[in-house]
C-alpha cells in the first residue's frame, strides 16, 4: 500500500490542537508510516505553492484547525477543500469557532481599537493599523482582509468530519485517525465522537436540581462528591458532548463546554440556557431576573464560550454596538 | 403610509390558553394586526429558547411567546418554567445586543381574546417602532471579504483549480 | 423519497374567502412550496364533498401528507384526521392551518390577510413533511362518575347517570344536598313550591342504589386523565356517626347553644350548634359546628351525647380521606351571592330595611324565620311599600360585567309575592326587563296586570336622609326615571336588592385541580360556547349549572342532564382515545444529568440509578413538552411537536424573510 | 416623614385657618412639609372647562417643581389634590397627552415623569402615614363630648377610589374617634356642597348646602369638620343666606379638620386660626369641652 | 386600539370621544340613568347626563351645547364613580363645556364667565385672586348678586379672609411660556 498524503493546517486558532496531535506520542510513528505530510506549518516544512500544484482530491486527509477570520484563511480553506479527499474540522475552532469566535460579540473596528490602540501593553505611538492595501514606493502591498465576523470551517466550505474539543483529547485523535485509516467512518458531515454528554462519565453524585443562585468558581470551594451544578456552579457538563473524560469536574472545576453540543443539537447555548434556567428555584420573574443577572454577568461568554460563531445568531447585533458607540 | 414597515413576528402560543384566546379573538371578530404568525405548541413550557433564536436568525423582527397566566397553567405549573427560561433568554439576548422590545412573553387565558388582540397590537407597534431586524445581514453582507478572497484566488490563479 | 403533500384551502363560504384570496393562495402553494403535489381551494372543506376530495386525492394522487387550511384545529382537526384515516393515511400526517380565526376573522385588509395565510400554509407544509405516523393510545373508561356539587344541576346529572345504571359518587360541600334551590320559596314563572319539586329528587339521589353521597365533603385532589381519574375526597368530621344516627333530632332540640344561621337562613334566623341546615335536609344527619359548640370551645356540655340513644355522637371523629377511581367528572358547583355591602350607596348593612334577594327568599318561605310573613327587620311591621332594585352588582363593570340572568324574573316573582301577601305598593327599578324564556314574558304581563310599578332607571342611591315632607322615616330611592328623563325620589318601607350571581370564590382553585380554566369573571370555560357547552378543554371533565355561567333552574337542569348524557356516551363506548403526544427519552444519549427530573408535575419522569438514565413513564405523561425543552443534551423527544417539526414550521413561516435575506440565511439553515 | 407641600391659593387668604392649623399639627405630629417653591394655582375646576391641555400643563408645572429627592406631594385642598393627582394619572395612562404636557413644560425648562410623585391628600398623610398609634399618643386634650360631623365632600374620595370609600368614607370618622370625639354618622358626608355654584346660581347651590346642614342638624351636630376650603366657605360663609332663602335657622360652625385635630393635640386656639369662621365655633367648643 | 368593526365616518360623537380621556367608553352607555339619578343638580338640568349621551350619539350637537346640563355640573364625580360602565362622565361634561365656549354657546349660564375670569388671574399672576374675581366677575356679570354678596364679603374681609392685592408667583414668565406652548399645542384639537 502506498503512503497517503496528510495536510495539517491552522487558521484562527491558538496552536493547542497541534500540540494535542503530538500528544498521541509514539503513535505519531504509525501516522508517519501511513502518511506523507504535505503541509504542516507548525511542525514541518511545506509550501502553499506546492499544494496548489497538486491535483484535486490528491490529499487523503486534511486536519484543519482554526476558524476563518481573514481572507487568506478562507483561501486556504477553499484550497485545502479542493485538494483533499477527507477534510476534517479539527478542534473546537474549526468546529464551532471557539474562543476566537467570541470576537463576534464585537465589530472589526472594535477589535482593532482594542488590539492596536487600547491595549495596555501596546506601544503604537503612530496609531498604525493593518490595512488591506498599502501603497509603498515599490508598489501596492496586500494584507489579508480581516473579517468582521469569524466563520467556522463548516460555514466556509463543505466539511466531511468534525473532531470536537479544545483541544481534542489525544486519545480521541488517535481513535479518529484509526477510524480514518481503517475506513470505519460514520456518515459524512458527522461529528466523530459519542452521542451523550459529560455527565455520563462524571462520577459526581446527582440528585434533583434546584438552584437559588449561580455561583462563580472563585466564590466557593466545591465539595468533591456532589454534582457541581447542584452546588450552584455553572457546569456545562449536562449540555456538552462527552469525550474529554470529564477532566475538569475530576479536578473540582466545572465543565466549560469545549466539546460542544451533543449530536443533533442545533444551538449549544440555547440547550444550556434552557436547562440551567429550568432548574432555577423561583417562580417570580423579578427574582429569576436577579438570579440570572447576578449569576451570569457574561451570559454569552458563559453559554457560548466555544460555540458563538456556530450558534443560530452567530454574532451580536452590530446596530446595537453602533448605537453604543 | 403605504410603505410603512410591517414587522414579521413569530408567535408561539400554548394550545390551552393563548391559542384559544387567539381563536376567541377570531370568533369575536376582534380586529388586530396581522403581523404575528402563530405556531401552536402544547404549552409555553415547550418553547425552547432555540425556537426564539431560530426565528430571529431566520429573519423574524420579533418573537412573542404566550401562555396561560401564571398559576393557571393547563399543566399545573409549567409556565413557571417559561418564566425562568424567558428571564435567562432575555438576559442573554441583551448581551447579543438585541433590543428589549423584540421578544416578549405575555399571558392570555382562553377567555382573553380582547386582551390578546390588544397585546398583539401593542407588541406589533413596539416592534414597528424598532424597525427591521433582519439578523442574517449581520454576518452576510461583507463585500470586502468576498472581494479579498477573489483577489487572492486570482493572484494564485495559475496554480489554482478551485472553483470560484 | 420526497413527500407528496396535498394542500386544501377552505373558503368557509365567505368566512375565509371574504378576506383571503383562497384561489390565489392555493395556486401559490402549488407553484412555490416544495413537495406540494396537489393544491386546491373549495367552498367548504369540512363538508362531506370536501372530505371526499381529500380522500380521493390520497388514493389517486398518492398523497403522503395533507395540509388543510381552514378553521381552528380545535374545531375540525378530528374531522380531517378521520378523512385521512378513511383513505388509509395515518391521521397524524395531516396538519391544520388556522386561516379563519387567526387570519380572515381578525384581519382588516385583504392583502396582508392573504400573505399571512401563505406563511401559515408554508409553515404547515414544512412541518407536515416531518410529521410521523402515530397511533392514539386507548384507555378504558371507568364507568363510575364523580359529580361535584349537590345543587339542582348536580342532582339532575347524578340521577340521570344512576337511573341509567352507572355508579355515581356525589360530593357536596355543605351538610345537605339541595343547593340554593332548597332556600327558595316559589319558583318562577309557574310559582310552584321549590321544596315540593326539589326534595323528591334529593331523597331519590340519597336512596339510589347507584349513588354514593358524601356530604360535608370536598374534592381535594385529582390526578390521572380521562377514563381513569384518581380523586381524593376529604369528608369533614360531622362529629356524628352516619351509620348510627337515626335523624331523630333529639340532639338538636336539646342543644343549649343557639347560633345565628348565616348559611341557610342568610342571617335572618337561628340554628343550634348541632344542626341540620333545614328540616328536609339530605342526609338527615346533623353536624356539630365545632366553632360554636360549647363542648369543643369550653370543654363542657356533651348534652347531645346524652340525648343520643343510638350513641351516634362522636366528638373525636376525624376528617376522612377517601380515594376513588372514576372515569369522568362533572362539576356542578353553582354560584354565590354578590356581597351587597360593596355598593355602599344602597345602604345594605347600614339601613336595616334593605334586604338581599336571598334574605327575601327566606322571608317569603313558609319554613323560614318569619313563617313566610313579609315584615321589616323589626320582625313585625308589614311594609306598605317595597322597592325592588335590579342589577345590584350585575351589569356593572365595577363588580360583575355579566347579566345575572335570573334577577328580572325573580324580581317579578317577589313583586307577586309582596302583592299577594301584603297589598303593599311594589316598585321595580330596572335597566332592561329580560324575560326571554318560555312563559316568562307572560309572567311579566301578569305583574303589570297586578299593579306592580315599573320604573326604568338604575337606582343611584338609597338613603334615609329625608329632603322633603313625606320622606321622613322612609328609605328614599333616588334614581332617574329614564323614560321621563327626570330625577325621582320614591320613599318606601322596604328595599330588596337583587344581588348578582357570582362564581364561587374557590371556583378557580377547583378548576385548576381538574385542569379546566375559568373566564375572567371566574365561570368555568366550556369547550365551545355554542356547540359544546357542557364539555371542557380537559377530556373527561364536564360542567353543569351555574358554575358555567349564571342561569336559572330550567337551564341548570338541562345542562345537568346534558353533562350526564355526554358521560354516558363515553361509558357506553368503553374506551377513549388519547392523543399520542408524549415525551420519550433516548436512553443511549441520556447522561443522567437529572435536569429533567423535577420538570414534570405529574411525576412522569423517573431516574434509573442503576443505568444512570432518566425515563418517561408514558402513561403519566400529558405531553406538555416542558422536559423536551429542558434537556441539555437534546435527547428528549416530544412526539408530534419535536424539534425538527417545530424548527421546520419556523423556517416555513418565515419563508418570505428567507427569500428576502438570500444567501446568508440559506447558509444558516 | 417628609412631604412636598402644595398649599394652594385658598390657603393664602380665605382659608388661612386651614393653613396655620395644617402647619401647626404637622409640626406636632413630626410631619415635615416642604412647601413647593413658587407653586402656581391649580386652576380649580375652571381651567378644565376651557382648555384641557393648558389646564394640565399649568397643574403639571407644580408636579415638575417637586424636588427630585422627594416622591410624595401633599395638598390640603380637595380641588388642588384632585387636579394634581388627576394630571399625574392622565399622563401615565395617556402617553400622547403626557407627551404634549411635557412639551409645554419644556417651554418653561421643566419636565415631569408620570408616577415620579405620589400625590396624597393631607387626610391620608395624617390618618394613614402618621397613624392611630402616633396620634393617640399625642392627644392631650381629647374632644370628649363634642359631636363632630366629618364632611368629606367630593373630590378627595372621587373619582379615584383609593383614598377612601367613594360613597361612605371613614378615615376622618376614625381620626375623630381617636381624638375622643363623638362622631356623627350622617348620610350625606360625601355629598356635594355646591362647589362653584354659589358663584353662579344661588338657588341650586343653597339647596345643596341646605341638605348638608339639614342632615347635620338632624343628627345633632356640634361642629362640622371639613377638608376643603370650598366646602368650608360654602357651608360657613353662606349659612346665613341659606337661612334667609329657606327660612331655616342653622347655626352650625364649620371648621377644618386640622383645627380640631390641633385642639386635641394641645395647640393653642390662636395658633389654629379659630375665629376666622363666620359662624363662630368658640361657644359650642368651649361649652362642650369645658363640660368634661 | 383593537376594534371589532371597520372605520366609519367621523361624527360629532367621535369628536367628543377624542377630546376626553377614556372617552371611548361613552359608546358603552346602556342608558341606565345612574348618572342622572346621582347628580346633585340633576333636577335642574335640561337633559340628564344619560339623555345627553343619547343626544350625543344621535348627533344632536346643537341641542346638547345649548343646554344647561354641563353648566349645572359641579364636578362632584358621583356619576363617574357609580357609572356601571366606567364612563368618565364628569370629564365629558368638561369636554362639552369647552366645546360650548369654543363654539359660542354657553350664554345660558354665568359659568363660562366665571371660568374666564378665574383663569384670567391665573394667567396673569400664577395664583387665583378672589377679590379680583369677585369684582371682575360679579360686577360685570351679576351686579345684583354682587350687591347681596357685599355683606358677606365684608364679613370675610373683617376676618382676614379677603385680600385686596393679588399674590403673584416669582417665575410668571416661565408659567406663561408653558401656557403659551400648551395653547399652541392644543390649538389643533
């Protein structure tokens, strides 16, 4: 059997997913046995020009991590889609936008404002900002266009499989690679993972839930046995796809939802919101309002920490922001 | 006034009270604004926040949820769950930058055809004042983005076989 | 394979077609809505021809889904489901679309109405394609019926059922059945004696082999659903053992404690601390009023115990809880009288000789506190003039907006009794004289003939402040005689206030227990105001008599009998079909987070600790869908209202917005 | 307890006795009355007969003048009280009208948000806010033996029904019972005194006044207590002319309820405006109160 | 506002309704006569309020505005408090008074003159002025009655209950600006 071709690319992401790939440890040798790496900017040499020259569908597997924030990233997404037989949205950023997607709460203008003008660690006396086009004596230079709204990979090009997690657990990566290598694949378009949520593997004791106040992690030292949600902590476990092995609850920290929604769920934040609200122990609209306001000061950041860009609403209303400004 | 903005509003009405109130408004010929398009659910407790989000994302200018009066739910107490979810939803929508008047929870018993019609008229009026929402344009219309990608594709054209 | 959807747009004569361009809508659906194979408009879809059209299309065009755009599903969903079923299509693959009540009847302009109809049809088509075949659940009907309230309506219902051979449990709150009718003297317009026609029914009910009577008892809790309700009845402690008491009355005779009777005698007479409300009470078993009994209050006396030969007095008796299974429930809880003190300008409670209608009933009654003599509050003076004031607390938005329906006729009856018994002048102050049943108008004529005075004008105030000679010592009725257009002051000796019939104070509470709702005023809401006046929104719960709206005896009796007939229909059929709208949990996906566990007020969700999953007990589920919306993992499905179906409905209902938004929206879907 | 205070024009001159007695009892009861700076006339019933919006704007100016730190305004005159309360309610219930009123106010640099100020009649403040306990504790000279007929008139109890019963009010009755007086329970206590009809058509007006005095007389009244300058004026200043017209011989003093309250609280008569009434109250009060 | 019927031609009753807060309830009148019976001056009225409402609905503008009914209203609010359909009767009377003045009726009563004299002082000083009112209104309109008032006026004066000079507010300019603006805004109605 001849070796297959593998591409690993990163867009709007932090690079943690690449580290996680290396986390499969000695099994990386198996990968090396199976594939020639044609592009892996983080770990190996490789040129876009080379990829462009490949025939369509000649890359057997492309692991694409990161969301689409710039025109260059979109170009690469289109390119790799065309050249790859199997395109995997690899990790939370490509899957659902992840933390970079929270930038969708703001406009490009606001992001630039913070990044190039307001940041306390900044030294930019000239107030320089990146521009798509700049004229220099030698001619016109182009930087990628910075989008107002971050898109997921799936919103940009057709994706074959999704591998959730921030980052995906190394074991899950290996399982997925194994599945791909052995051709034991779920139907295209699906998430490679189990269809249940974190509570399924969480060992904490659960009873019926009634919440009088949501607490933030610094406010309580949770007891180690009881369900964290029942202790008032906003634990996203009930709504989050299993796969991580309930790592956070194991160390007494509530799940923050990096594995995204369970199968068949359209909007992760809505599921979590509905579930959390349902168990608020009050029938009085004003009290409910107070509990929510005090317990969830940043509702989008809490409910949509990883999934804003792939949610039904995708971003905040620009109008409202314009009004604010 | 012929070009006045007519909002599209999706209304989720519970089968037992508010849907029947809407029926009663009809039976009593109580004229009201035609803007609320009604979807029947068994109970306001069935209204998943994602229904509201979906309606907004698909172009509704406003969403109305209506149920039996608190304490009078056909299913004993389920509309209290509606109150809780509505509280959380409104809090979240505010963070999304949505105007307060775009989503409203109202109560109407099966006997309150007139009241429901008035509530609908008020709501339509309030949404009309806010103007169109048209949420999809918040992420859709970004010509600069498309132009930049096209430009890049053109620059790399000699090697590209990507369909435009 | 794509579904083949048939769309049928009903004109409903001109009810819909007058405001919605039905033809255009039908054409539009065929041309613009995907998967619509057939689209037609027709004069009356609910007619047999309309139904036949659907059936034929299912057979010949191979329709797999049907959308009927017509009236409210609450009216004709069953009709069209049956049509589908007849043609071999699962009835749950039909969706109705309410373009009459929600569109044509409330719209003011044709174009927006037509557009709204389109969006509702678009939604229905999108939804129906995702609907699944379902089978209704069948439940056996327990032949035993619970009747709540032993007034004339409840008695009638009880006897109809019992005579037909079905067991009935009759629960009455007061110590005796009979209701308000037992307090009346005569009944209009025939003037036959109320007791003479009522008491035979009371004893018949008591003695009937098929009737179990719990008096001095209240319905505490209802669970289950049509065909198989479980009810809990609290039988309050009478302090008298029903199995031993012979009803001899010796205890009452010797009881030393006399109490003002604020119930049966409405404050005009007395009873003892151990008492029967009235001589013909059923059951003929006394009850001890513990609040007023010397033994209970001060630990002395026990005279009744000494007097009771069979030893039936039981001071230690406790409330008894009775749990029963019944198939149907009839609520016949009646009405209460408006508190006339709420209109201070009429002086009730302040001016001695202002009486309420119920007080006057007792005053006229031969068995009442004055042995039927019409006298002033002093107990001896016969009035020389009597004013009867209509609409006290009725037709008044400050109190009750409704017309109490019986007062005009009762006022005529009172007028007749005063004229017959005293020869006083009688004045009726009315807004409109309402005598619209059989022989009522004739009775009005009779009173005109008898010389009763009628003044058209709602009384402004009743005062003892004399202003001119002739008014001293009298009650002066001040009003506008609207037919003269002049203010008048008429001095009289006695005033009768025709207080409104109001819903019982706890009607709402009882309604909630049974899952039925009340009107704004507090009357029970019937399923349909014209075509289904005895059934309610909750299957298996029926209403009869004045608890559904103020009505007189003939109407209450008719409704009692009608409710019984409806129940008999259910019992005879033996089973009822229950909508298969229930929740279910995908146990594979369930992570046992237990969020849903306390969502269900019917305890239909149980948690299996061994397998760490939650499960829906289908028999207990009522299908509200609250748990479906609560599930964070999205693994609870609500049949017939699942996320895909409602999601499709949302997409469909916003078809025009999506068309306008273009690509971006398309990507979002 | 601190209230913005709107005295109204009558209290400046014609009802000076009301003015001094209100201020005196407020001091004793610990009610701080902060008079509105530069308040204007409420327009009585006259302005509404001519121009509704201007009537409202004129009244609303007073509401707008209430300091932001205060949320309650009290007025002793029934007409002023009703006008202030009515405009606040109208603005709340009819936003269009409210908007126009504010537009007019803006011409004077003012603004009023309906609901910001709760308008209370002085009787409510004394009866409900100060309350039975505090008042009883401060009574030093009970009105024992004095037969007081509380007269409420119209505009404090109607059309808004939240101050007291609109037909059969009781708050002043209760107050006088706390003060030890014998309260006359007569049927016309909320009937009309004729209002401005005394200025327009005397036969009608005097008949209405006669009815009140007649009933008070029948119930053996020593003194009528009222809470409105107009009522006081009509029953007091016109009493002799009513006698003239109907050939009656009424001689019933009419005082402000605060005058009698002040008396019971031990305020000297001279500080309560006694002697300003036309039908002198001195003799009957001294006779009755000395007797005990 | 929801309505069960389509728009009709605008009639006089609509104007009365439009000028009265909650005036639409006038249409709910069931002609029960509670108002006419309750009115302290009802016996003196050309038409009782109930009859007036019927006339309004029947469009009999001239009959209504030339009657004395609204001028007999003393704003006791008994009718309003008792009306079983919560019709703001007193406020409708105010509306009729305004209409009558505006359209040149109201000569049957001295009430319009009193109202004008009263508001004249409010506009001028910001406070009412009883002495001025007495002289301006009574002497101009009712010289005979003014004579009879004389004795009473003297009694009042003696007890310090009449002032010879008006009281004025400080910021009369502000009040007048408000009044001017209100008149201008109200001009349309």
